[in-house]
């Protein structure tokens, strides 16, 4: 005769919903922050592009300095993309942490074992 070592069985559907909820809460919050950041940055880059275009059209930006200003726009766009990439990585890690927290809680509840949080 075996003994029942299971404390509380894990409800798979409920656990899936909890993981989705945890991931969505983190992602939605971070996506909102990312959207605000990206909107502000894209507006600034677009405004800078308009200034460069106006300067080139008016002759204030000469043929000799045109490359400098265009490279500056390219650098701004690259910096923006790199920042978004970094923020996306952080968001993915937060989503992962939230999901693992839900899983650790479910396994801990099911086994009666206190599973330490991930570091």
C-alpha cells in the first residue's frame, strides 16, 4: 500500500490561468511604459529629422555638414532601437519571474514544501 504524498493536487487549468494572468499583468504594465517611452523618442527623432530636412533645404546645413547631421539621425535611431531591445529583455525576464513564482507557489501548495523564491 502506497501513501498519498500529494498535499493538494494541482488544477492544470487554474495554474495555466494564473500563469497567463501573472505574465499579462507584467507585460501589460511594461508595454504601457515602453509605448510611452517609444512614442516620446520617435517624436523627438522625427522632429530632429524635420529640422535636418529644413536645414538642408534652406542651405543652413551645407553639403559639407549634411553627412554629419544625417549620421546623427542614424545614431539616434540606433540608440532608440538598442534601448528598446534592452527594455524588452527586462520585460521578458519579469514575465519569466512572474510565471516561475506562480509555479513555485503551486508546487509548494501541492507538496506542503516552502520553495524559496528565485533569485
